């Protein structure tokens, strides 16, 4: 019965998401949902890395790689959007493998510092190279894909990407791969002693996360028609981590919830300069009072009701 109710709730949610652009909401609201969906895609991928016990604080770099790769494929090589879109994900994944094989041998703060250094180095290199990256001014005039002429079309594409990302991540989490990820995250030495190739699993998680971020970056570039290095700063990488911490790390719904709340609420409250303060305060509150994230609030309420 519980599974039936859950399936019905998911179906109703999907119907509402599909009908959203049809109910007369503003383009700005649809824009906000597009950004939220792209954040969800990036965050569920980063969550896979966290599952293996690693913390990447340079995840925005792979979104940056996807954005620039897709743009250059279209503008410089003259490729259609779809090969450029998939190529952006593959380029991000390939670079993640090249970076991950040497860097994933370390863990904890050392790996975090390495990913931070990679993200900042990438941004500085792009800023310095006017040809082909446009330097600090970025690249303008990125065309719409064929058939994409409205904000709603980007919304539906972002929605499909987010749904596919969540579905694949959830299936992976429920498989033996996900079990191995969690085993490695909790005790990698023990996992290795029972025959699990921890390096291979960490590289796979890192690569999959980068591919999803690359796809999101491709959509981001064509949607905005303009990209610059300042779009993919350390702050954006920290935001992805914040989504996971605030939402909760226990299952895939945690990162999704965190991405939704921390993307939409600051915009609704018109928090611009004070957005980092809002993020920091919410993270502190979650760490102190909701160790399992805000996704666990319904369970806490249910337990309190039972106690009464």
C-alpha cells in the first residue's frame, strides 16, 4: 500500500512538472526552475562522489568544461547541437578520468584541495586565453539548438535531464555499485581487504558526476547564449556541496531537496548579497539540529507525534 501511494505521489508530481509552463507562470519563474533543475543534475552527481568518502570542491569546473566544450563544438567546429551536447559530457568525463586516476589516490582534505586547485587553475587558464575561450569576457552569441526557441523548451529539456540523472543515480545507489560506494566511503581499507577495487569505483563515481555536470553545462551555455569564467567559480562548487549538506546525504532525495530549497528560497526572499550568509546559517542549523538533513524533517515530526 505504501509503495502504491508513493508511486501515485511521484506520478502526480511528474504531471505537475510537465504542466508547469502551461499554467501561465512568468518566464522568470520558469527560468528559476531551469536553474534549479540544472543544479539538481550537478548535485546528484556530486553526491555519488560523496558516497565514496571523497569531497570535491571543484565540481563547477566540470560544468564549465561542458559549457565551453559544447560552445566550441558548435561555434568553432560547426557541429549540430546534439553531438555537441553529448560531446560536452564525454569531454568532462574524460578529463575527470585523467584527473581522478592520480588524484583519487589521496583522500580527505588533500583531495578537496586538489579539486579546488583544479577548478581555480581551469578558470584562470580560460580567463587568460582569448582564443579560443574569449578570455575574461567569455563567449557571446551561443545559438539556440534547433527547435529551442522558448524558455519552456529549455525547461522541458532541463527537466528530462534532471529526471534521467535522478533515475540513474537512484538505480546506481540501489545496485551493488552503490553498496560498494557506501562501503568504500565508510571503511575503504576494509572494502579493499574483501576484494573491492576502491580506486576503480572512485574513478567511476568521479567520471559519472563529471559527465552529468558537463551535460548541465551544455544546456546552461545555450540557454544563456553567453558564458564566462566567472560563471563557474569556487562559490558555485561550494553551493553544490551546500545542497548536499542541507538536504541530507542518506539518499538521493537529500541532494534534490537541498538544491530546490537553496536555489528557490533565496530568490523568493530576494537575498542577493546575503545569499552566502543564508547558506552558512542554514548549514550551521542543519549540522547542529538536523544531522540527516532537512529531508528528514517529516520523519522527525512523525516520531514526535508518536511519542505524544
